[in-house]
C-alpha cells in the first residue's frame, strides 16, 4: 500500500474542495468542508471573520481522504492482528513499521523533516479511525503525534527540529514522561531531579505509567532543575534510548489497551548534552500544561473512535445475525431505543471533539473545550462499550470478538492525560472565572 500521507500531500497544499464526502452510516464520518482550518501559518494568519460558518461535522477533502485511507489500512493491516496483540500484550513490530510507512507518525511534522505537513484535525481523524479497530494502536499514534511531535515542534529550537523531527517522522517512536509514583494528577509534585554539569545535565529519578516506553527511542522527560523554586524549576529534556543509566524497569500488565506498552522508567545519573534541553530552563511546567491540553483532544478522539467501533460491531450483530422469538433482536423496540440513544451520544461526543480541534487550529482558547470533549467522550465510550457487550449477550462476553476488549479498553479514557475529576475541575474553574463578577 502506498504511503497515506504521501498521497494526500498535494491536496494539503491546495484549497480544500467543498465536495461532500461519502455519507456512510457505518463510519459516521464527518463530511468535507472548504473552510476547515489548518495549522499552517498561511491559514492561521487569515481573517477568520470572513469565513462562512459551517457545521462542525464538515471535513476538508484531505481530512476526509485521510479518514478513508487510515480506515482501510487499519481494517486490512491491523484488524487481523488485534486479538493476538491483546492476548500477547505486545505491539506487533510490523504494525509500528506500517504506521511509519504510511506516514501517520508524522502528520503535523513539516515535509522538510520527513513529515506530512498536515493540520491538527488530520491527526485527530487518524487517531479516531485507528481506535475503531484497536485503541491500543490509536494511543500509540496519539501520544507520538499530539504530545511528543507537538512539543518538539513548538518548543524545540532549529537544532532540535533538525535532530529529532526526521527520526520521529520516519522510524523512531516517542514517549512523554511526566507521571511518577507520587505525582499523577498532581503532576508538578514530581521528584525526578536534574542538575547542571560542565557539558549538560544529569538526571536522577523514576517515571511511571509511560505510554509507548517499550517501542520508543526518544523520551521527553520532565525533571526539576531547581527544587527550591517548586514547579517553576521543572524543565523538559530529551533522552534517547540506550543512554547510560536509563532503563525500563517494569512493563505493567493492564486491564485494557494491553498491546500498548506502559512502563516504569529509571534514571540513574543519566547524562545528556546541553542541546537536549527542550525549551527553556524552568519552563517545563508550561510545556506540560499546554501540550496536555492539546493531547486531551487526541484522547477524546480515541474514545469516540472506540465507542463507534464497539457500536458498529454490536449493531451489525443484532441487525443481521442474532435472532430470538422468531426475529432479529435488533428489531425489538427496546433494543432499537438503546441503539439509537448510544448513536446519538457518540455523535454528540464527536461534535465536542471536532469543535475543540477546530478552535485549537483557529488559535482560539480551547482548554475548556478540550476538557469537555475528553470528559464526555470517555463517559460515552464506557457506556456504549458496556452496552455493546450486553446487546451481544454471550458473544459479547467471550474473547472471540472485539466487544469485551473494547469494554476493557474504554476504562482508561477516564484516567490518563487527566482523570475525569480533573477535567470537571478544569471546566468548573473556567466557568467560575467566567461567571464571577
């Protein structure tokens, strides 16, 4: 299969078409728009007030084609491996290689560094489509694109761009290392420390719950360079796999997204050069906050993709295969109402996701929107995946299909990149600020 992003590059350099995309119910994919915002400087500088308002569910031609091509790749190349990867709790190296070959690991990275040079929503579309087939693969692509790539593109200098972006777009997976045993939701209580050396920095400490750790070769590590300054001493560094003193201590055995590696990392006098700092000293807390705000839209997309995948699988079963009392169980009114309710909630969650993505691309304040999208998409994913198991009965409970896996995978949405309670707190604080006299 030819590279997905290579095929779409000519379209991403031109004005998107207003032609409507395919309206296949099974994919409930947003249709196309001539007014989809891009992260390219040319469009960011455009006068947005002159644009005609369009439905959130409209995609550019490039974004729509991205959805179709990623869906095809996921169904054909990932789908047959999902169950085996879940049982083995390991990501198939061929899947990782295929993701790089298709260009979906460098969606927003500029073409000069080997990436696709596309917009943020194109990445969101890819994350959602992958999650319909396997949320484990989806989160690998999500963390790599929306956290690691974005952090280096946004905060790295020219040398960092030349050094790291070509690797991240063509063959090296990245990890974002913030959480620790004693700092989860309270991320800035982290204990990992860094100190200056004659030629760079030395890092000591440990990280926990690090996604992609087994597959990664590049790690963005947050450590406190000046503990006396509190969170204002936190600084971001880039550490490569194989650096002396850096090790993967433990791979977690998880309830869901089991093919996605989640590990404990140890740093024992890990020495890195000065050039491996990301951004400025003491600005790591700012980097973490801003990047996670964007990443939450990616997790929300993973959850809507998961919900849609679970819904599709169960809906096909109850409307085509399973009969009781002489008729398909999907023809009973009680079942139809549940199916319709679930579909409506998925559509509502996707509206929140795409609204947050568009606001981010338009340069508007999207923090509250990202929190609402992640919160609600995670809730919907849990409800729909749970209902899908019940709709399928015994076939939903056994490990022959994907229903029980989607149910297990859905739980993580309320936990990582900010728990649901943290999202509620973020939303409430912003509302309180807005409505306080």
